[in-house]
């Protein structure tokens, strides 16, 4: 007598099924991201193609975009170098006040942007603690493009430190000891062992810092000076157009910022993916 095969019972998962999870994910992304972004494109389309180009290619808009993205790139580059150094010190050394110093790294996250802008302006104005000393050397920070770079660097530092720090903590010191035992100098160990390991994390932190600084508003407007064609950032120009009830023009500038940001982020992510594949192939 042949045994009758019993149908298998599908084990029930404690988490929702794929279809339900995907549905909620798409709904959430649509409400939070896709619909607001599509509204910007729809509003800017009211200008027509020629009106859009005239708005975006205006000298004042180009100067604002150049300052916003240029300052964000410079600030993210500075943070990629010194943020990695800060993460290295926090991971590899013990010193008095280390926990307090580690907690201060997150201050730009918790500090209101307006408070950060006022604090930076107070410090770097010509009569401020740091600005007075720099003014004596002929360097003016507040109300110049240099002040915008300082603000972008300030708000972007935690992204690099908090991205690189866990990778350094997980990096095994045995590789460094092995390199030293084989006769490698400290510089060679850093360049050939440590840097290739943390480089993807550095690029990730750079990307996050750049994205945060490119669209920053509150902490920059106080120290920038907001002079058209000199120290006026693109987010401020959007606000000005909104105050003038030029909603289509503000949307056009927003679309230009969004397009530039996505293009640069895709390029950086592509570079990061290429480095990860190259690093994996080298192993």
C-alpha cells in the first residue's frame, strides 16, 4: 500500500509577506518622496522649456548654484581628510576627555541650524574671537564665500567621522602588525593596508557630507552675507523667489539643484562601487 504524500505546510513568517511589505514601501516612498518631487517638476513645467532655461541660466542663479555646490564639495573634501583623522584618533588612542570629545562630534546633528549659523558668525566676524585674529592676517571669513565653506565643513564633519569610525574599529590590527614585521614603514602601512580598507567608508562619508551641505540653509545664511553674485546660496535664492510669489521660478531653481545633486551623487556612488569591486578583486 503506497503512502499518500501529505502536502507540506508553508511555515508562517513572523514578518509581513513580500507583497504587503512592498506595497507599504512604495506607498510610503510615494507620499514622502515621489509625489513632492513630481510636484516640483510639474510646477516648473509651467514656464515652458525656454522659460525654464532662461530662469536656470540667469547669471544670478548660476552664481548661486556655483557657490552652493562648490562650497559643499570643498567642505566635504576637507571633512574627508580631517574627519578620517578624527575617527582614527578616537579609535586608536586613549586620552582624558575622550568620551566628551566623542560626544561633541554629534553636536552639529543636534544643534539647530540657526543657532549654528549665529555661533559661526559670532566667532568668524571681524570682531569675533577667531575672525579678529584672521582679520589681522588679512583673511575675512564672515560674509564671504569662505564663510560658506566654513559652515559646510562644520555641518558635514559628523557624517565622515561616524561613517569611518566603525570601519576602523572593525579593522584587525594583525594586518598592521604583519606589515610591520615584513619591514613596512608606518607610512607604507597606512597607505597600503589601512587606507584601502577604509576608503569606501571615506567616500560614503564624503557623499553624505556633500549632500547635507549642498542643500543647507539655516547655518549658512547668517555667515554668508547673502550678497547676489558673491555670497548668495541657491536655497536662499529659492526662498527669495517664493517671497516674490514666483513659484514656478523657485521650482525651476529647485529642479536644477535636484538634477545636479543626483548627477553628482550617482557619479560618486559609481566610483564607490568601482572601488569596492576593485578592492574585492585584489583580495
